[in-house]
């Protein structure tokens, strides 16, 4: 993973996503829960006339983090023409945009769990912490 | 090699338009023989295609269009006579052109020699050469648009010969331009060519329109928020008020206009049918005339697009199965030329599209046979079905009544597809047919696909939209109501609704939401532990809890959650009650598709954005049945009598009454259907001739009568200057009824009071809004007031032993018609609906039937059909007396077998018709 990465905090961990995949960051979204949907779907919200499906990334990645702070900041991804469904996911808060170069990026270490393997594409070694780059293609494929 | 690739899409779009107009034009020639204007139009369209194709160096398209142009030129000059062969060839060439344009990149590889040769054959040999020469010229024309001004001089000389066509074009449309030099025309030509062929519109991409629509909706939401926020400060900021109002208005208008941009005339679908009919009629050897009506009626683009296939199917069916062969038609005394009518019109918020043929009609018996043969239905089911139900069998998969399968239609696929396709658009299909006369397929379509009326409901503080199509009624159940209450079968809740058990499910349970209640003390929501509405928790709680406060709590709670709101939903024959917490009222919602992530939730059919900008899920009753695992037994059994009775109560024709007062204190009522208009007059307008009063009305004198003078009611002084005159409808010698004041108009089911007074001039009395209302019998009143004109000829009574069966469900009309007929000396039997009437017919000897059309249980149309089917009654005269005054309905009535179709309610006409029918019958005997 190289290039600009948008970082965000989730469950006290630092995650990153390729900034070219991000459409926008929304704060204070008023979403409508969808009862009877899968537990990792938080709800739907109206983004300028378009319906965005919001995901709970924590549940999706299998974190059992119960003390969820009531956040309503979310990252909305760009939609591709052949997949017009708009998706977004809730985050705790946004971080910086960092430039990642080749040397800093590394594939997942061997002992990363199954879940991580599926949802993370690589690890970036920042100065004082590790940045987990998520792979939206895998996350939202189902 | 194609040049200028970046503009090629524009060319394709434009050329498609031209090709369409060529086709339309060619078909017009077909019908109207030679109209020079039409040929000119075609010529220009072909020419434009050629011109632009040249710009892209599309040699093959240029060649074909050029050949077509040559032939058209000959037609235009009158050197050649138009004939079918030429039209056919031009149509085929045009199709080829279309194919090339649609696949423009491959067009260079198309083989068009066949067309070019054939086209050339029609032009006299010596002209062919000429044409070759002009081809060269035409390339100059096409080049010309690419040449720059600098080159113009050199080009100019060469282009002079070819300019003839251009000048002609210019002359026709711009006579003034004649004085222009060729040089100037040269510059303007490409522009002008377009200006002629293209309409007053531009092409816009649909996504752009959709984006606009979204933005406009957003704008509305934005405005709402703005208005809400500024509300408090409106008065504090000088000048802000008009600005806000302006924004408010403009936003609404903007949204409406943007919605309109998606609307398209049905002509877009209809226009392809002339061609289809033409091809079909050739193939099948039938002679068909197509008539298009209402092509301007507009529908949402998505509906227009989805209409093409089902309509094509219906039209093909109509030509193939509907219309007979010309010979056969002649034998039946019909014109050789079969007729297909496509007709679009608005009706009741829907757009109807009729596909009408005057062919053989559908043989109901044959449909029944086929249905039994294919085991689509059982015999007992069939016997219970009315005509419409039987016709709906046509839409079952695998059904075809065609004797033989042709490659056009009859394979038994399709009709069900038509039904489902139209169903997907939120529309329905109806069939009307009469054997030997023809068939009408009627498509009822909503104006726009995306917007549906729905009811906003709430459970657990979440709002949902429920489409109103499935909603039958809303039942409110109050605690302590012994008649309407929820009862239990184990844990399942049911409600007795009109003698049947209605399963009740709670929306929150279906959606697996935790039921909560609001704590009456703290106001917080707490989890609901009661599983059922009237779970006797309160009692148990008293035992388990200590302290007075908590003992009172349950009672309070009871009063808070007591009223239960149940939406009665019906899908097909399945009916259930859906309990919700709050009903917010109706809203027209814009349906958006579900994203794939929530598709697996069965309970939703879509999502919408509500007025407050929040998303809300749209409920799918079908899915809810699935989710709640409701199992319905096949409800084919007859409805119990009690429900039928209630249904008939509900269906009873509501009457519109005009309530008014004369000088006395009594309130009078008159059926609005008998009122032509109400005029306001002043006392001074009344002139007296003898003791009779007159006013001037529409240039004529109109006699006025005061009901109180003829009826045993109170009289007062008429002092006020303002008076009203009721001018009745459907009477021969109009009299104005002078009244003092108009109270109200209201819709009501009239039940006559039992101990009714028998007074001439009054039909009876009824109670409306706790007032006694005297219903005026206009004819009797007029009889009293003007015996000379209104006295019924009593000599006619002559003791004729004639029995008339009067079928009418509205007591008011029943009473009135009965009195009319009785006054003429007929014996009257009465029935409230068709079924009853048939029973009476079985048991009694009846000479004539007078029937209403709109009736519960069995309506008049069905009744007359049954009568006609029965050999014993084949010659029994039947007269329809109805308030359905539409021409279509009248036609339907006459088609069904009524001898006469009369409107409610003209006494003398009714008697006249009765007499006329009876005397005819006498003669026949």
C-alpha cells in the first residue's frame, strides 16, 4: 500500500483506508436502523437524496467491543458504476491523512487471525504505532 | 477509418431521431397516398443522416442514405409514382440504416449492395448515372461542414450545382432567405438543416435528470429545515418574510417542474405500432387499420419504457387472435378492414391505455373449457366465477385459447408476462369482451412509478411506510369494548371482524424489535414484558410488589397503551391484522430500491426519504406474512352471509344530498343527481304573472314554485332579499324550486324512517346529523304544482296485468322508481341485488326488468348477462336505470344486453321506455 491513506480510530485501534476510495466524511448523521437486518448493518441514511447503507465495522471484523461510544461520524465510500449501492461505516473519530511509501508497508504478519486476514490488506509501520489498512472490497463484498 | 470519434455518440443520437422520423413519414405515405410535404420531410431527414455520416467518413451509411435520397428525390419530383413496393423497400433500407447507426463502429463492414441495387432499379436507367454524379456532389456537401472559411472560396464554385437541394430547403422554410447569396447559405446550411429536422427540444442524459430530481428533493428538505430554523426569528429580521415565502414557492415549483421532465408522451410507445401492424397484417393476410388516440398523455419515463413489451404482445394478440380474416369478416357483415385502436386517457389519477379490436371477441365458454382441460382450475371453482374472473384466467401461465400456434402468438407464454410486467409497474389489466364484437384490454397505470401513496406508521419510535394498496381498513380497539376485542388462541391473537377471525400480529414482533413502554413516572422507555395486549400483568404485579405506588402503576400503564391500532391488510385472499403503535397519516413517498446489503430482509420492499429528511423502510405485506409464518388455508369457501350483508351495507350507494330550507323551519333534502344547478337570485328578480311567479333564466322565463305551498309544512315570511332557485335536471318542463337558504350538501346512506308519512310530493323522511330531513320527490311536487304538464296519463293504467321487476339497492331510488311505476299501474316486484333478482325471476312471471347497475353481491351487468344466457328469459326486456352516465359505461351496458340504458331519474322517460319496450313485445307476440 502506497500513497495517501486516511486514518481513523476504531476500538482504540488505528486503521487506514486508501483515500482514493473515500467519497466523504460525515458527522452527525441521522440514520434509520433497519430492524431484522444483519447485526453489522447499523442503518440507512439519506445523503443528499441517496440512500447510504451504514455498517458497523467493529461487529463486522468481529471485535467484541461493548463499550461503544455513541458516535455518528462515518466514512462514505465512493460507489462504482457497476455497483451503485452507497456504503459507509461508522468510526470513532478520524485521524490524519498520511503518505505511505513502499518501505513502510508490509503484508500481514503470519500470526494475524483469520478475520484480519480477510479484512486487512496490509500493515503500515508508522513511527510510534502500527496502522492497519482495511480492504473495503473484501469487507463489503457480502 | 472513422473521423471525429468524440462526437460519434451525438451523431448516433441525432441519426436515430432522423431514422425514426423517416419511418413515421413512410408509414404516413402508406395511409394518405402522396403528400409532398411528407416526402420532403423524409428526404430532409435522410439527407441529414447522410450529411453528418459524411462528416465522420462513414462511407457505407453515406452510400445507403444517398441511394435512398435519390429514390426519394425522384418521388418528390413526380418522376416516379409511389407504390407499396417502393415504400417497402425504403422501409427495409431504413431498417438497415438503423442497424448501422446503432452499431456505428461496425457499419463500415455492412453489406448493403442489395439495397443499393434495388433502390437504383426503381430509378430509370439514365437517371442512375445522374445519381452517381450527384453522389460526388454530396460528398462535397458533407465535406463542406468540415472546411474552414479559408477554403471556402475554392469550395464555393464546386458546390454551386449541389446547392439546388439546399436552396429548396431554404426556400420552403425561409422564403426571405432567397435573397441570400450562396456564400451565406453555405455557412448557414448545416445549422439550418438541423433546425428543420430537430424539434424544439434538446437531448439530456437521464442520469442528469435523475440527479436533478434528487437535488430538487434535497432542496425541498433544505427549505423545510430553513423554514423551521428561521421560524422564531421571522418577525425579528425585517424583510425576511417575503424572501422566505418566495423561496418556499420557487422550491415547490422547481420540484414539480423537475418531476415533469421525466414525463414522456405515450406517443413514444404508440409510434412503433403502425410499423408492427403493417408487418403483421402482411404476414397474416389480414387487413388492419390502426387508430391512435391520446398520444399526448404523459407517463413517467420508466413506465413508458416498460410498456413496450407488454403492449406489443397485446397488439400482436389482437391482430393474430382478435381480428378475423377479411373474408370471414365480410361474411359476418363487418367491414373487411379490421380495426385496432390504441387509446390513452386519464381517469381517476391513473392513466388508462385501451387496446381495442373489433374482432371475434373472446369466447368465455371456450376459456372455461380450456381452463378445465389444462387443469388450471376445478369445476366447482369455475362455477363460482363471474365473467371477469374467468377472463382473468387468460393471465395464468400456460394458457392459450388459440386453436393453432402461429409464430406470431398463441404459445401460451406471454399473457402471464404481460400481467406481471404491468403488475410490476403498479398497474392492472382488465379485459372486456363480447363475442363477435371485439375485445378491449385495458391497462391501468400509475402516473409515475416511483411515487406511491402510503401510510406512515410507527413502532418503537421507528417510522415505516406501508403502501396503501394492500390496506383495507384500520381498526381501533378501545379497552373495555366488549364487541371489538382481542381474543387469544394460546398465544396467538385474533380479532373478530365481521364474524370471521382475523389473525393479529404486531409489527414490532415481526421485526424482532424489543417491545418497550414508556414508564409513566420517569417517562423513560422500558422493556415491555407483556407478551400480549391485555396480559393481566397488573394483577400479578399487585401480588408481587410492595408499596402503593407500584400498585397504581399498572393501571396507569393500561390507560396509556390501551387503544390498539390494527391495520387490516389484504393480499389476494389472505387477510391479516398488523398492530402498530402510532399511525401518522398518509404520505406520497418516493420509492428507492433496497441496497443489496439489506435485500435479504423479507419485510421490506424498498426505502424512502420522508419529509423530515430521514430514511424510512417501506414495508412489504407479503414479506411480513412470510416472516411471521402465517399459514392461510385456501379461502375458497363462500363468505358467510353476515359478512356479505355487511359488505352490501358498505357498498350501498351513497347519495349526495342537497339540504335546504324553505320559509318554514323544516329541512328538506333533494338528491344532487336531480339538480342541474342552483341560482342565487334576489327577491326583486321575481316577477308575477297572475298568481304564478317567474324569473328570467338564460333568456327564458322560468316558473318558480315554493314547495311549502304544496306540501303540508310550515310557512314563514320570506323577508331576506337573497333567495336561491334549484333548477332540476332531466325534467321536461322545468320549474324552479324557490328556497330560502342552502344548508349543506352531504353524502349519506339514506334509511327511511319507518313510520313514514304518506304525503304526495315527499319521498319520505330520514335523519341526518340528528335532524329530520324531508326528501322531496321532485316529480310529485311538480305534479302538484303544474298538473297540466306533469299529470301522468291515468288512462294508460287500463288494468294491464304487467309485472315489472325492479332491481335497485338504494332505498331512496327504489322507493321513487317504484312509486313512478306504480302510478302508471304496473305491478312491482323488488329486489336489492342481482342475485335476489334472479331468484325472483325463477319464481315469478315477470314481463320486464328495470335494474340498477352498481349493486352489491351481483351487479346489473352480471345480472343481465345471466338473464341473456338463460333461454327462458332470452326475450325478457331489461332496462338499465343508473347514475353511471359515462358513454363507455353506457356502451358496456348495452353490450351486456340491456335493451335501454336510462339515467337516473326521469319519470316520464322511464315510463315512456317501459311502455315502448312493452308495446314492442306485444307486437312481437
